[in-house]
C-alpha cells in the first residue's frame, strides 16, 4: 500500500484572545457596492477600539498616510498625497455638499471614511473610497439641475442607503486587501488542498496532497498570565489521530511548517486549525471564525486504471539456474501504455522468488527472478500471477502471460526442468551473424543443485531448433523472415523443428551462431530428445531464449540532398514549406559500412513510435545564424512496418539555409535496445516565401523655419529620409533571419524599382497635377540586423516643383508620393504587395514667388557718401495677385548677381549681401558716375525668384518671351520729366 502524504504549508496566521467576530468580507461584499442594513455581531465593523475622544480638525492641504479623528461637520475637499493610505473617523454626522471633491482623482483603495452617525452626499459630488456609517447614507438625487454623484469604491451602513435609481457605484473593494480595515474586522483562515478551497477536497489513496492555510490578519498577543500557541489536529471518526502544537510566531515571521500524515485506508480525514491560550494550569481555545478552520480531505480508493498485468517469460526454466521474468502494469489492452502509479506488486507463487515475492516497479514495469529446485519428478509446474499491488487496486486486475508471442491467461504456467539446454543469444544487429556463443547441455546436480554437464565426454547430438516471433508477433508482420542457426534456416513451427548436429565437449558445451534477417524480438527454442539409439531414451532437454535484433542504421534522404552543403545549393523549398523526408531502416552489410543508403538490406518489420527528429544547421554557420525549428508535433515521427522499411515523413522547417536532419532515438527505446542515430546529407537550399515591406515615410522640407514654406522651383529635400524595412518571411509569416547572411541573400539595390516623386492633390492651372523635378542619388540596401534589410533614400536627394506658367497658383500643402515596386530577388521571391507607396510628411507650404526690383532716378552728380537706393523684395502669388512675402526672413540675397544690360554703366554698384527680412532686402546702393542717362539693371537669380516677365529677347542667348526671365529695373540719372506724381517706375510683367 502506498500512503497518501499531506503537507501543510502555513503562510500567514492570525490570533487574538480578544476576538473580533466581524469578518471583513461580510461588511463589504455586495456586487453593486451597496451594503445596507448590516446586522450587529458579524456584519458591522468593530469600532470599540477607535479613540473617539481624540477628535480634532483635518489639517489643511493634502493628507499623508495615517488615521485622522474629527467631529461632525462638512469636509471638502479631501486630497491625499501620492501613495498615501488614509482613514478618517468622524464622530457624528458627515455632510458632503454639492460638488464635493473627496479624493476625486485618487485611488479608491487608499481612503476609508468611518462615520459614527449618518452620511449626507450632495449633487455632483465625486468620491473615491470606502464609506461606512453606523446610521444611514443619503445620496443626492441630482434634482434642481444638479448632476448625480460619481462614487468609486463602496458604501456600507447599519441603516439604510438611499441611492438614486439612475446612480451606480463603481465597485472597488481592493482597499480591504490593502489593510484599510485593519483592527476593525478580521479575515477567516482559509484552508486549501492542492490549491482547491474546501470544505471538502477529494483525493485518492496514494495521492500526494499539499494543504495550505492562509490568514491575512496579524496576531495579537495574549495578555499575561496566558501564553498563546497554535494547534493543528487530524480527526477520523471524531477521534484525534495526530496533531502538532507550537508557539505563536511574531507577525513579521509567519509560522511555516510541514505536517506529514499517512492514510492507510479510505475515509474523511478532518484537518482542524485553531488557537489555544494556556497558563500554568490549563489551556482553552477560541472558536472565532478567524481562529479556527477545517478542511475535510476525503480519501477514496484509487481508480482501477489498470487494464491488466502482463508477465513475460520463456515458458520453460531450469532448476539449476535462476529464471528472470518481466512484469508490466498495462493501462490498455495492447499494453502500449503503462500505469506509472503502481510502485510494487506481489507475485504468485508466494515462494521461490529471489528477494521475496514483492517486486518494485518503475514507470509501470519491473523484473523478478525465480528458482525452484526441490520437487519430486523431473518437471515442476509453477503458475505465475499478480496477487496485489501498492497502492491497492480494486477489483484485482487480470494477469496475462506472454510466451512465444502468444498472450493469454493460460500461458502463465512456467515449467521447471531438472535438465535442459541453456543458452543466451547475444544482442543482434539485423543481418549480422552473432558470432559463436555457448549452448550448454546441463542437469541439476543431486547434491549441490548446481548445473553440471548432462552428457558424458565429447559427443555429437542432434538438437531440434524452432523460432517464434514475439514483437511483432506472427499475426502482425509485413513478411516472415527466418532465424538461422549455424547458417541454416530454422523452422517457425515448434511441432516440426529443424534438426542440427552439434558437437558437445566434455563440459557439455557446444557453440552456435545465430543471425536474423529482420528487426524485432524473436524466441529461439532448442530441444534434445533422448532415444534408444543414443542410450538415453525418455530424456527431454528443452531450452528457450529470446533476443532482439536492431537495424544496423537508417538511410535519411530527400529530393533536396546537396553534398556541397552551402549557398551554392540550388533552391529546394521555401522556409516553412512541406517536403518529404525518407527514412529507411536497414540491416548490416559490413562492419566498415559508413553509408547506409547504398546496398544495405532492409528490415521490414522494424516499427517504433515517437522517434525524435532533430534539425541541424549546416550553412550559414556564422555567429547569429539561427538553427531553425520544426513545426509543433513534428519533433518526432512514427516508423511503421512496411515492405521496404521506409517511412516518408512530411516535414517543414522555419529558416533559410542548408540543413541536416537527424534521428535521435532515446536510449533503450526499441525493445529496451539502443538504436543507432542517423543523419541526412545536407538538404537545401531553403529560401524565403515572400518579403514583408514596412515603410517609414520620412519627412520633406525646405530651409525656412518655423514658418515652413518653399517656393515653386526651389529645391527641398529630406528632413528625415524615407526608408523601408524589408523582412524575408517563411510561409507561416515568421522572419527568416538567416537570409541576410552572405551567400543566402539574393536581394540587392538593383532588384528594387522605385518611382516618384509625384504630387497627389494639388493641380496647376491646366488641371493637371503639379509637376515635380528631382535629383536623386542612389538608395542604399543594407543589413540592419539578421533577417532585416533597410532600403533608405539618400539624404542628399533634391526635389522641386517645376516653375511653369501653369504653376502660378495659390499656395498649397503638397502630398508627395514615392513608390517601391517590382521587389524580386534572384530566387523569384517577391514582396507581399506589388507596390509599396511612400508618402512623406511635408509641413512646408509651396508658394509661387519672384523677386521684384523698383525703378529709381536721381541726379547724376551725387556727391559721396550720397547714393541712389534701389528697393527690392520677394513677392508671392495668393491666387489673385502678388504681394510682398512677409513670411520670408530666411532666404539670402547677393548683389553680385546684378549687372547692367547695356554697357557702359553710368554708375557703380556697392557690393552687398544679406537675408530677406519680412520679404524685403536691404536696398541696392547705386553711385552715379556723372553721366546722364538710364541704366537697365538685371539681377541673375535662381529659378524660384524668376518669373515669366514676357520680355522679348534683345540679345542672343537671352530667354524667350514665354520663358523664365530674371527681374529688371531702371536707374535714371539726370533730369527726368514724366507724370509728377510718379516717383519711380516699376516693371509690370506681361502676364
């Protein structure tokens, strides 16, 4: 019998000789937050220890952690410091008026208000915390235009709670667990078995159980002369069957102990935890709900999970040597599953067993040795069986016995002979001869009971051999290959055995050689029958032994075998794509054999479930390369019997690269024999299924900040260059990190087509999209991390909106778009989407602008330092007309670009440069040379400051009338007569 062991772990306990009968969860328990009509004794908070005489006023400002005692009145607002835990005790009625703010933005678990009286809450109040009243609680009805109160936490009152029908409490009782109710109520001790809360927990005989006891209240020491201690007791049928008594531990060191119990029978075992208080003469115990707890552990008989017991033996044994049998506790009819909970069995017969008839089982199986020497006659019949187990199982399961591949209750007879043939076939490898081993003809010595030679001198005897299939048996075989003894096939029929002449020496020893051309467990039987011719008529000498033959190895192949084992292997399968892996169990060919895929014979009857499969990365073999994984459920395979001993396994694996696949059977996996591991040739190359492209749109902008704008025709570029994360994926959508290693990556810059830029929204005056020009450098495709490629636009890319007559329009915020398309690597792997758009942010407004110079005149004989000043400014078109661009205080100008259209000049120009301020530049300084006349000044400026002025070209090489032209102005020196009201001329464009 295996006993149940109960372990008690006491995590935290509470004791008090002055009992608090109120259980905290009885006070605040309603799911809607309204706990009204609380009765005395077990539902109302115990306020007997509150120092009501210490009442005062609440301090100004936020409250820190602690208890506050105040008189009746109105308190608003109440604010708590961060993380502070506050309890307020009000001696009298509490009024919280309209729009009161009580911990309004705080945590409800941090505030408790206890009122010895009534609580009146006005309209629109916001309260976060627990409210408790010994009287009534009245909540504002939201009348007279007021809103309903907003309450988070909980309400509890000995009297009534008047809560408007439309109002609700957002329940939050977490403050109870955080200690807000400490010393006002208690928590009961809670007992659990295997994590299951009582009061009754059912376990089986022999099942290990862990019992925990938890209480959340700290102990209160007993008053002298009493000492306090805790007691746990086990009861069965109201009788104490054990217990433990110990001193209370201080609160900061909760008592922890283990209490072990052995249950030898079924029943209700009551575990009771309680406290008792003792002086020098007697002890007494309390019976308050937090000081006593019970848990019933109901022990029941173990389920009859055993289908049957199975005993395997040879059927015959010799009295002069021990015979070993095997026992298994079977969970199903085929015994493919065992019962690990059975730790021992009792065997029949009751005597003859070496070490006794009780045998330990491990994981549901074991072995025992029996030897019977004392009986009358030549043969003794012993009937084997299992008569009991630990733990006990009722009803007693049936015992079946396996002899020669046949399983039945009738096979449980084991015959002991005083003479026979003893041999042990060594472990075999399929198709490989065992090599010579001894077969001994022995009998029991009458005096010593030891084995001695059964023959006199050296003789030749005819021994009859037969074989029987054990696993698989004769009914479940793909084909039937024979066992050979000394090179001769022996019969499969025990009634018609094959006779072989053996030479025995004077010790009764002959040598034989056995081979088996398959895999599995086989029984080999030998029989010598005396005759008149040999002078031993009537002599019967049987011998039996079983052996296991294992495959010599496994041939693991696929259509993707590639001996090179590197990135030069052709593409085979996508990562995550299924392929067939062929695994063939083969026999021995030679001891020097290293390749089991060439010329080896097969082992068609080999069968084994759950052979582990392992994946080994061959290439890439650099640091950071990922070995890959097999899908869930494919970590092993079942090798079934077949005519060619081949199992075709449909597999996939998660990564890019070249791999080997290994079989790695567990030690003793095949009929308790080890199997050789196997490994495939390199298989691959595996490559991605597709690319996932994740765009980072970036940001475009000009040079002017913060009033961001850019002129039509003016270059702008990346504030943050756009990029795209390109990730190679398996069929299942997982990133294949090995793709980015050298040799396995076949996606490069030239494999990506990019287009753009193009404007998506703004139209020109011809109702066509505004045209964009660009000067784009080459983008870079780099490995940012294993399995991640970054495609990044060049930071020095330049763009501009082309300045045409049709582009003269009102300012607009552009929507610029680029695109990446036709992403395809050398293996034909494409992106998930045929096109991936990039739409960068561009907060800069595009404005059509130009530079304007003013005509000026003055005397030709100005004396230095006097100069003629020519104003100039930048204008923008607002959709109707041009105005000075007062936002431009960032672009620069330089007078070096100002030239006279027709020489010689009648002036000199002061070199100057600067930055526009509110769209205006510092006027040009012109000094006349003393000659009367007019100079035409032209300023060579960038495209974005030019305009379509409509001038006819005067000299070769000048822009045509419909092309962009530089701004011009005149400087007149001497007497000028025109309209007296015109102080200077200003050139007006033709369109």
